[in-house]
């Protein structure tokens, strides 16, 4: 409750950017974290291990101030991405979103079709790999996006005086984890630090070290949207010609529109 009050009272300074890769923090303080994000402009969830079933994905479309969203290297597929993209078609949610990083997510052509309907979106990043090549993505998005030669990589770091609260939550989680591991029989290392069960040499290469490709909106509208905007046509026969011609007839959504 206190976090929500502070965020509402100081929207420009409480928490404008957030980078979080700690799934335990999201799980243990989900309600408090949601309250802190009302005015966040940039959100980076890289490596947080969120999956399709996590409730936090459904909360993201409610971030009305969000400009930059980075979902790189998450364990989400079309199912999880749909929770963010579907409510945001035609700017209905996430009205300020202009930058989206999907590198490393397990999306398919279904997500590519959905991206064309996020009309407020200007820049999208992917990994270029054998599963979906840049040429394939280029062909799928060609109606409204073009491949950009120099990707612009957004760097997000937690900013705002609300960062201290997040650090406190992280310390509480680390302390509780340390107590559990000690109780389980692990002996703390020098200065009380717990030994890392996996050395840095054993850790796999982070996917974020691969090259990203960027697609930029061209200003064209998707073909599907243009077809929806076309007026219905009715056939009329003119006096001067026996040949039928098609004249567009406007469609009125309400009978009162006729008299306006």
C-alpha cells in the first residue's frame, strides 16, 4: 500500500526504469512490485525466467507509461506473448510502447502476425538464427516493417528513489535463502558467502551475446487494417450507360449518424 501511495505521489521520480532478473523477487513481492510500476518508462526482464504461466505477463499491458519493454531470453512462447500483445492491438493498451525486444523468446509466425497490429510499436528486436532467419521475418513483416541496418540496443538500469525498496526486498530474499541453505547443511564460505554450486566456467554462454536484428515501422498500415476500413460497395446502373458501375456507399454504425 505504501509503495502504491509513493508511486502515485511522485510518478516522475519514484521508479522510471526497472531491470529485474530475480524471479524470486517477482514471485515474493508481486503485488508490491506491480504497485511500483505505475509510472515506469523502461522495463527490462532479461533472464528473469518468466514463463507462459506467470501472472506478471498479464499485468504488463496495464503499464500506460511504458515506452521500452525488453523480454530477451525468457522462457515464453506465443502463449505468453499473446497475454501482452492481444490486449494492446490498435493502441488499446500500452499506448506509449515504441520499443520491444523479443530476442531469445520462442515465438512463431503467430506472434509476427500479432506484431503488425500493435500500431503504436515502432522498433522490434529479434535474434538472427537458423530457426527464424532475418529474411523470413523480413518477409512476414514486410507490409509495415523494414530491416534496419544498425540495431539500437536500449540499456536499462533501475532508476528512481524506489530502487532502494527493491534492493531491500532483494536483501530479504537473499538472507532467507542463505538461512535455508545453511539449515540444509551447506557451510558458508569466507565472510559468510555461500559457495556457488555452479562455477562461472561451467555456465553456458548467455544468449544475449548473440547478434540482434532490428525492424523499424515504415508508416504503412497492415493490409488487414486497410481492408477493414474500406466502405461497402453497392452496384448502381447509370442513365448514360448500360454498364454497371460500383459506387462506394458509407456504412453507418448508428442510425443517428445519418442526421449528424
